[in-house]
């Protein structure tokens, strides 16, 4: 096997910054370097950059620009949503409903609150990784102040019934946060139709820069800051604004929205082609929902192989993939997402995530499928337990 040009199939981990985005950012490092809080021209130029980015992000969410608070990434947006509601509403109740398959930015924030005496309900999911809205309804009590359920899962790509859950939370008068870090600017996330009060997003997942994100906060929602300092972002997120990063994220959001329809169709076709090719190999299975999944997400398990060994070999042959969320790569513990979905061995440890992007071609996915088949076959030949299983 020769080493071909590297192929990047790990867009759920991060994405390359688009050249148009870099071009939009550059003047804010040099010409317009001013602090956006300053009143002279340089400060005004930075302020205008922030205002434009806020409008660009708001346009994709279908909300008012004032409802967008910039943060230093998706993790910070999740923390601000959950801890901010908890601080603001602890007098009303001390119960939060979430799901067992959330990103750790949500799950560990909720678990930190449980150490402070909060009651946290982690809802189960079905075999495809979906939360049942009826379970949400049942979990809500008089003490519940927040429901936080992710929009789409970062490992298996399953998209949740957010609008249905939104109808439940509205009816029950409980705030609803969704972590839309994986879906925002990839698929439509109109906040009114989804019925969410808070939504997190992150620039580096849609060809913007790293270290910048945003939290949508519906007008009228009571949220306390969790960091203290200046008056930036209406006091909700103090610290001198990362103007260049925010400008870049705004531009990336606008560009992604303009090509969303064509990219969704193109990537869905590539995704389904890749899934069909990977599943053509015996003893393989798809993780996540067959259709209600992000257009760019493929997550498959092969019996008789270790996902991490497979992932390393894919990388050695120039194909960037992952076994799940980047934060847990290399960790010996099995994925909490697959475990919650009821995935058992031999599928649990044999999974690989391949996530496509706007530059991914048919030739890329065909090459990945070819290599996958070769590596899985080689690993299985080297595995006495797999050979035994096939001959018994
Ligand atoms: N939430 C989800 C679903 C994610 O996939 C990620 C990143 O992988 C995050 C939150 C954290 O975002 P960030 O890396 O911007 O902190």
C-alpha cells in the first residue's frame, strides 16, 4: 500500500479555515487592531466588525443580533448556558434534565452541579442514539429549571427531535438549551422553529477559527454571568473581544449558510455511498441513525478489530479519521455514547468515525473505503479470536 496524498475525514473534530475567512480576519490583526470598547476610530472599526459578525450569526439562527453572545468556543458557550441558568434560577428549582450522550462540555458541567447538590437526570437514548421527547416530559418536575439536549451528536451524528422537545419545554415552562456545535451552519438551526431558549455553536466546526463560539440567548431569558470583569457582551462574557476571530466566525457562518442546501445534498450522497461501501465488508455495522444523522457523519464498527488500531493505520496511510470525539481519542474507556446506545462487543471497541467536509470528493471516500477494507481484513487475519469466531 503506497502513501497517497493525505485525505482529511475528521471534520467533526475541526475544519480548515476558509481562505475567504482568513482574508476577512487579517485586517483586524493589523490595520483595525483597536479595542472594541474604545471610542476613537480604531475602536469603532473593531466594534463595526463585531456588529457585522453578530448580524451574520443571527441571520443563520433566525434571531435578533442582540440575542447572540460571543464566547471563546463551544465549551464556554455550554458552560455559560448551564451554569448561567443554574445561578440565575437556583431559587426556583435545582433540577436539570440532560441526556447520557451529551458532549463532555455539557455532561461534566451538569455533573459539577450535581456535586453542589443539584439533581441531574441523564435520559437514556434508543439504539440509534435518539432521546424520546416523552421521556423529557416525564422527567420534568416542579423543580426543573433547564432541559439541555444536544442538537446532533458529535460521535454518531444522530440528530435529535429538538422541535418536539421544544414543544414539551414550552408547554411545561422550562428553559431549553441545545448544544448545536456540530449542526450549526451545516444544517438549518432556526431557533424559533426548534423552540430553544439557548443554543451553543463553535466557529472551528464550520471553517471558522478555533477558540471562538457563541451562545444564543432568547430575549427575556434570565442568565447570570459565570465570569467577572468588564462589560463586554452586556456583562455576560467579560474580556476584551477576540475581534479577528469573531469576524472570521461571522464570515464562515454567512458563507456556509449560502451553500448549505447544495452541501447538504452533496455530502449526504457521499455519506451514503461511503456507508454502503464500508458495510459491504462482512461483519460491519453502522452506528447511529440510518437517515436522521448529520450529512457528513459516518460511524461504523467492524467486529474483530480495535477501532484505535484501525484509526492509527488509516492515519499512517494518509487518511485522518477518529474513533469518536477528539477529547476521548486515545482514552482506553469505551465511548459513553455507544455505551448509552446499548452497543456491545465486538462492536463497541471496533468503531471508526469518518466525517466529511466541503472539500471531500468521491475519490476521497472511495480511497478511504478501499483502505478501510484492506486494514480491517489484515487486522482480522492477525486476530486469533476473530478467526476462531469465523470458523466455529
Ligand atoms: N459540543 C460538541 C457537540 C462538540 O462536538 C464540541 C467539540 O468537539 C464541543 C461542544 C466543544 O467545542 P469547542 O471545541 O469549541 O470548545
